[in-house]
C-alpha cells in the first residue's frame, strides 16, 4: 500500500540487507511482480494450503498447479500487444469455505482440470521435478 517509489526503495533496502548480512526473509505478498523480484524460492498457497513450491525462476517460467497457472496469467505485462495476446485463465465456481473446505483438493471446485479423485482425495505435496513440488493429482504418475 506504499507509493511505488517508496516501495521500490524498501524492497531494494531489504535485498541489500539480505545480501550484506546473509538474511532469510519470509515475504508474504499478493504482488507477484515484487515476489518474483525479491524471492529465491516461492510457495504458492490456496485457502491456507501450499499447492506449489520451488525456485522462483522455475515457478514463474513453468507453473505446474492449475491455481499457480491462473495466478501468473493475471500478472500485468508492460507490453500492451503481448498483454492482449496472452491468454488469461479465468476461475469458475465459488471460493470454498475455509471453515468447511471440500473433502479433496481445495481448488477442485474452481479447477478446469478437476477429475473425480480431486473431489475425494486431498493431494500431497510431492517433488515432481528436481526442487519443484506440487500438490496436484495431475502429477501422480510421474
């Protein structure tokens, strides 16, 4: 909620302190551009559950979870022509209740790739590529 120039100064200060003192931050944000800039690794959460985790460059270049794909499709691009050509993934369905979540995957009611197993069994976070973890039944057979 800061002015853009002040935000940039603070982010750069954090990065400089991190480098100088070998610090680790837990940085929580909805601003994916800032997350990409400041983070070495990223964890994507949906309704309180970690759905994808890995190196920042890998997550942003090759998202595996349908929720992560949709989130990244909504990040603004500075090039208007590229922005118009990019396909944005739109959610369907309603956000489930965090108090009474669905039995299986919490994203199942909004996922275009949902199958029966998604509705009944909660997926576990597993490494599907070196250093890249995802909680999704689409990757059970890897």
